[in-house]
């Protein structure tokens, strides 16, 4: 055997830039599609992707990864794990697949935009694999989710969610479109691969995988760990972009791209992952708290990645650190309250033992959120059903599409942020979302939040049922309390450390 | 304690996704994981959840939604090979193992050392610079993924982009091998110069530079998969393989045959997509023919220039021309255009 090493020929495979003669460079690489930073083809030739893989290695490694993941699933398919799982865990599966299967697919045209319009050949090649990786993540997760469609109609949302106009779909599309396909190749390489994938996917895919393994869901744990191995590779596309930009005097612009995307992803991820890890995962199977995962995967690792590149922490870093303490607690309570608008059954996760855990992980939790849950529990016990459902929706941010939440019982610290632009006022959940809008108001000008749509008459009738139908969420898909309110009767509450029988299995 | 305990219209679990349930048959794995996964193809006015006039929303409206190539439901297209990611990597892993075997076997036989000096010069000017051409096909295929109107089309195009990179890599590999075994050939240094200046490549370069900025998705698809790629298969790769066999380069001939297997797959899905487009709207025949007629002169000039430079292949260009025409004839476009014009 006398094969060449990859290093012997790899540089030739990425020496593919040429000087166009029959069309102009700007026609071939329109700045709005390629590079709004304005670097030349020659400047981009210094781009050096740190993780190198050949096509030959790629199809070999990836086919073996798939063989592993599909065979674990096949081996465990008859284990009835799902039927016997706690309703909270069942909800995590519904939430995860609904939120992620098609979101992954947004990165297929996104990566392909880098593969076509990236000015660095190394970026174009790695993004060619990146597009395939994202196709894998869509397809393998859809396949695993499809196994459950006969268990609950809510699993249909794994396929359907992002073609609806539910608040979650709009918020997800908005974050993805603003940071992926709606950006030029250079910017999206930072926003998608550096800020989103290096910043946050560890949280969902490794944090949740740890909990899944402890919960005995080895099929899911193995699946999402396998997905993350691809992310670890192609998420390095953006770091190499940042090095080129910084070397060419574009540090300030590069920093702005990081700051915009990191905030947009954070707003989405605390909504998705925070409640899953701190409330929906059965207490006995929790590994770390959401805050501990954030501190490990983001505060430590992402901060180090920023420093290594010579970038600064985002300007709102202190507020970000503060928000780790409260965003997802308020978000979880709110989602539980508007649970009809989601496709999973939120577990309240506030039994006595769970509250003790929350208080230990987040000192002061009882005084802030516990007091609100006391009121809800009291309403449950007294059968005040009308008070367990919202009369309308909460105020939603004009950038992230998520609610304007805050810390209860802290002098009602909620404050409004708004910007007057054109003929109207835009409302924001936070200073960073307002900052994002103010940077480029035209980018968001005629986009309407769900609340705007209610006020403009797009949603008819403008009540909860009309809104749910506008969301394309029908009875059978809408969320309910995962444990049928058992947590509200402390004297009757089941031991939360034990597996609780699920409603669906029952 | 739910608000819908008395509702009778509660949706029940199905045996598959709701959008596939109406078909009343067991869906294939391909259908389960490939169909309707491109969410931004749904909202025609505002493909992206941003201001309706943001650059990329205008781009998608102009080049995807307003394309002259029309179909009421592009998501109904199916890849005839039903390839998904899992089967693609398995398939290509096997094919790459075969290519590894070719390289290993020929290296053991000191294949490169036995090639004649004239042929080494031909390889340096007409083979190793090909990575630039193949990379333009990779970029063009990737562009289709950015703008095509359904996930089942996107997936075919994304796999095609990867196929093209496969051969960029193998040409780079062979360039490094030749540089090692035949240092006198200048391999690994002169390719960009040949791609940018050698007369044999300028037609292909003009074709691909111009095709890379044909941003309408339908035109990009037809120009790439019905004009440029078939022309390069028939007027560059196949004649080069023929010349290689005449000069004792069996390795190159085998490699090109392996490469053409990927092209056959590209033609299968491309032909299926055209048939699907014609079934949806016969007026597409005229649109497709217009694009074929628009791009063919550049493609013909490209293959003629290349074949002229190839040794011992005097009729290669005309054979290539015939082969591409035969491929086009297989679609029956002229008859459909005529019938469509005649219909009231």
C-alpha cells in the first residue's frame, strides 16, 4: 500500500480560486451574497480551516457513524422505553424533534451558500460537507422521531412545525433566517458556525445527551451525541473566517457579527433547552442544572474561544450572565401557562422535591418563581380552570419573537425597550434585541410579531382559539400539563425521584 | 382538566407524518426524511422571516419564485434513486474503496513511471488543471441548493456538489502523485496558469464563469445539468479517457469511468425533474429549450477547444456533440413544445 497522506495533496484541492475574466469578481461574488466585509479573493486565500477531512475519509467515517446510530436504535426499538418513560421525558422528545429537525435543514442552503459564495476555497469545500452534515441531522432526527408518530399526534410537529405560523415557528425561523440564509457567506459562517454551533449546540446535544443517558434513553442519547460529532467539525468554519477578518483589520465588524448572533441564539436556546434540563427531565435523571451546563459549555468554553481569537466578550456579557439566573425560569412558567400553544406537554416540575432542587441550584427560586407556582397550585386545587389558561398572549419582542419576561417579585424589574421607526413603535425584550434592530431597522421593518398580527387583524377571531388555529395547532396537538397536575397536591404527589407513569401509556 | 375534553375533533395519532398520510400507503424511508423539509419554500411573498425587501428575500423571489420554470408543487418531485444521506455515504464509501484499489494497484506497478513524456505534458496541461473546472461545477451545484424550490431537489443538488468535490480531490491526489513520480512535469504549480491561459480551457472557463452568475434557479439547473455537465462528460472527460487509453494511462481511463458513474446519477435525477416539470406545466418545454439553446453554443465552443488540444482524438468533439444531443432528445422536449403550442 502506497497511499499519499492527506497533507500531501490537500492544499491542491483547496487551491481553486482563479481570476475571473468573462465576468467581474463582484458578479461572481456579489458582496451581499459573499462578503460584506469587502475582502479580496487574495485576502481570503489565507483562510485555513483547522479541521481537515478528505471526501474519502468523510464518506467512510460518516457511513460508520450512521451504521452505529441506526443499529442502536434498531436494537432498542422493542424495548418500549418510550411507553414506560416519564411524561416529562416524553415531552422532551417532542420538544426536541419539533424544534430541531427542520431547523437543521435551514443550514443545508446556508452551508451551500458558503459553498457557492464563500471567497475562500477551504470554506467552500468544508461547507460542501457542512451541507451534507445538516442533511444528515435533519434526516436522522426525522427518522427517529417518526418512530413515535403512532404514540402521539404531537410528534407530527417534528415534521410540520416550521411550516406553521406558531409563535415558536416564527421565533425559530426569524433567528435562523436572520443569522443564516439572510446573511452573506462570510457573515453567516460566523453567525451559524461560530456563534450558534460552537456557542450553543453543545448545550442541547451534549447537555441533553447526558440527561438522556441517565434517563435510560440510550437511543436518543446516542443519536444526539452522534449529531454533535459533526457539529464539532464543521463549526470550525467560522473561527477560520474570524482569523482572516481580524488579520485584515475587520475586528470590529467581526465582533458585531458574533454579538448579534450569540444573542439571537441565546434567546432561542434558553427557551428550548432551559426548561428541558431544569423542569422536564425527571429529577432522578438530572445531571447538571441548566446554569451549570451554561457555565461549562458557554461561559468557559465559548469565552475561551473568543479570547483565543483575540475577540472580546459581547458588550452585553454582564447582562447575559445575569440572565442565566432567570430567563428560563420565567420562560418555563410562561410556556407552561400558554401550554396550549406548544406541541409538547410541559411538566410543571415544581413538586416539593423538585422545588428543593431548584432552590439549591438557584438560591432564591422559591421567593421569585415558587410564589407564582403556589398561586397556580392553589387554583388547580380549587378547580379554578379558567385561571389556568391565558386570556391572551404575552407581549412578544419584535426581534426574537419571544416574550418580554423578567424576574418576578424583584420590584417587578420588567422594563420596556422600544424604538420609533417609520410609522410605528417596535417593542423589544431586552437591550441587545433593541440594539440588533437599531443597527439595521430596514432589515426588520415590515416583519410582524404574533402580537402585531393580532392587533392588525391578521388573526381572526383575535382570541385564543383563533390564535391557536392561526398557529395550525389543533386539539390533539396542543400541550397540556404533563402529569395532569399531580404536582399541585403535595400530600398526594408521587415521589418525583421515581418514574411516573405517563398519561399516554396509561 | 383540559379545555377540550368534550371536543370531538381531537386529532388522533397517525401512522406517518400527516402530509404523507393521505397517500394511504407505507411511506419509504426516503419519503419520511426527505420530503417537505425546506421550510422557506412555503411563504412565497416572504421566504425568510425578515423584512420582505431584505436582499435575500428579493433574491429568492426573483430567482426562485419568479423563475420562468413553473410547477404548482415542487415538493412532489422525487429522486428516482431515492438517495438519502445514509445511503449516499454507504454507496460512495464503496465507490471510493474501488478508487483506492485502482490507485494502490497502479502505484504498485509503477504506473506513472511508465508513461511517455508527451503524455506527461498532456496530463499537465489537460488533466491536472481540471480541478478548477470541477470546482466550478461544485460551486454551481451548491448554488442550486441555495435557491431550488424544494428539499427533494436540494438534496440531489447537495449530493451532486459533494460528488464534484470528490473528483476535485481525486484530481488533486493524482496531481501530487504525478509531481512525486514525474517531477519534470511541473505538476502542482502550473495548473492555475493553464486554467487561466491555455486555449484548451478558455471555452470551459467562459461557460462556467457565465453559468455561475445565471442566478435564476431553473436556468442554473438546466444550464448546469443539461448543458455544462453533459458537455464536460462527453467533450472533456470521455475524450480524455480515450486519449489516456491510447497512451497507456489505464489508471486515468478507469478513474474517469468511475467519475462518469456519478454523472449518470446526476442525469437520472435531472431527467426525472424535467419530466416532473413537464407534467406540471407543458409550457416548461419551451422554457427549458430556450435555456438549452442559449447555453449550448458556449458549451460546444468549450468542448471543441478542449478536444482540439487532445492528441489522437480527431472526431471527439463531434462525437461529444452527438452524445449531448442524444441526451437532450431523450426528454422529448421538442414534441411537447410543439404540442403545447398547438393546443388551444
